[in-house]
C-alpha cells in the first residue's frame, strides 16, 4: 500500500485533534474529488513498518483524540488488508483513542458480506472503527455547511451502534 500524507495535527477529519493517514488508491473517481492524485494506487510513499510506527508514535500524546483513515480509499481491498493491522495495534496500544474512517463506498451496499468491497478482513476492520463516514462525494449535492462530510448523501455512522443493531445508525445527522 502507498500513502499520500500523514497529518499529525488534523482538526478537520473527525472530532478533536487527530492523526490522519491519507491512503493511496481509489476506484470511485468522484467528480469534484479534492484529491484526484490519490486515485493512483502508487501515489506518494510506500507504507512500511516504519510508517506504521510513525503513526503509533504520533498518537502517543494526551491531546490527540484519535486516528482517521481517508484517502484515496481505505476500503479498497488491497488497502484493507494493510490497514486492519494498523487498527489492531491502535486498539491495543491506545484503547481510549477513537478511530474514524472515510469511504466513498456505501456501508450497507458495498462493505457487508456479498458487497463488492467486502473481503476477509472487512468485518474486523469495521469492528475496530468508532465512526465511518460513508458514501461517494456527489458534486451536485455538495454542502459546505455539513460536519465531516462534503455532500448531503454521505452519512456519519456510529459503528459500535451500527454493528450492535444490525442497521446503519447515524453518529451525526
């Protein structure tokens, strides 16, 4: 997996001050995407064990609320298989930090068993998240007044409640 950037003090992509990993690779190709360069699966730098350690070290501050995954697309199958390992480590080392992920895929359509982006690690990856912002960016539904999303079709899901109730439960509406 490649990544475009690691932000160690991000306040735009989730609640509080966060560490954010911008993964490379995306097949959604949303019109109006603000990071078209991340569509390329080889954009940026190769994700290595040193990269993972850099992220874990950046989380080791009391003012950091958590980790955010975005892209590109964290839920491209090849990215999921790398990121699930990072999420396991974050949960083990920082159980009080929250984990957010953005995806252009739709939770109930694409990420559940039988969905086009469901893999052998998707269920575990989803179980390690606190919040999932799902849905493609739709330029005609762009709304800059929305919190943590760019278009009105996107949802901010509470993953703990979603998994417990077996249906999408909004974190923010």
